[in-house]
C-alpha cells in the first residue's frame, strides 16, 4: 500500500519517470551496461510509467494546481514534509549520526508545535533545514551494494537494494496510524499528487536518450545522497 512507502522515495521515483520512452532508432544492444542487465524489460516499464504519468497523474495534478490556492498548496506540502521527519530521524539514528537525528527531531517538534502541525515550516525560517534520509540510504551507508538497476511499475527508477528497502522499510509512517482507515488512501493520494505538482515539467532537462539520462541521474544521485554529498573520484552528479 502507498501508506507504507516512504514518500521521499516516491517523490524521486515519480519525478524520474516523467520523460519520454526510448527514441526511434536507438539500439539497446549498443547501450548495454553491466549495472543494467534487465534493460530491455526496464525500457518497457519506463514507457508504461511515462504513459501513466502523462495520461493519469498529470491531468489530476493540473486540476489540483488549478483549483488550489498557492498558500494552501505550500501548507499541504509542508505538512507532508513534516511527517517525513519521523523516517529521517530513524534512518539517521540507524546510521549513528546523532547530530543529524537531533536536527530531524528538532524540526519535527518545532514545526508540529509552532508550525501548526507542520503547515508552516518554522524550522527552515530558523535556519534548521531538512535532510531527507530513507532506508535505502541507510542500507547503502552500511555497505549494501545497489545491485542491478530496475524500473518498477508506477514507482520508476530503483535498484535491487532500494526495492528491498521499500519492502522492509522500518520507518513508521504516521499516515498508517490515521483513523478511519478508509481515509488513508485518500491522504496518500493527495500526498503523491502534491509532490508531483512540485516537480513540474522538466522534460527540458533531459538530453539524448531519456532512458539512459534518467538511469545515470538516478544512480549518481543515490550515490551522492548516501555519501552525504561527498564526491567520489568518478562523481559526475553535477552533470545532471
């Protein structure tokens, strides 16, 4: 269920699927990569996700953006961002990063109280900025290799490690505790729609083969996040 998925991961995955499928004439065989042994299948799932994004998700997002005042949109985004601090705190704790965990907890307390339940991001105004962390990053921090690159239906780019992190994610999602249970799906749907709205249209950022561009951007971004922004010798994250 969507309620059990860490919303930060959903954000990055939905973002990276919002591009066109493989261009005409592109040769999959000439673009083989040992990190992507399932490329043929991945491209088909990528194309499917693109159709879903353009024909289902984006029309809903456009209606939502058209009828929702900007101030309300910002408040909704802040509210869901505040909920994610629970997962940020737990994952920073699992990585033995007490200062970052303390900052997550501080943001959660400040925004939940002074920020009217997280609707206002008071913590950022005070210079305490969010550092998102998911369980896939925690596994990577402890040396779990990413494994093959995969594209998941609806969720988009991932790796074997990050897919496993979705399944075994220990981070409690406050939405899962909301009652009545029937409303949880609607809340999760609103969360995804609002986050997709924030992404906008970034087809203009894609160059060359969209599938290859997205794969490289995703893999390099994940490595960048796991290392807390510390570049490696072959770090080309800035290229994207």
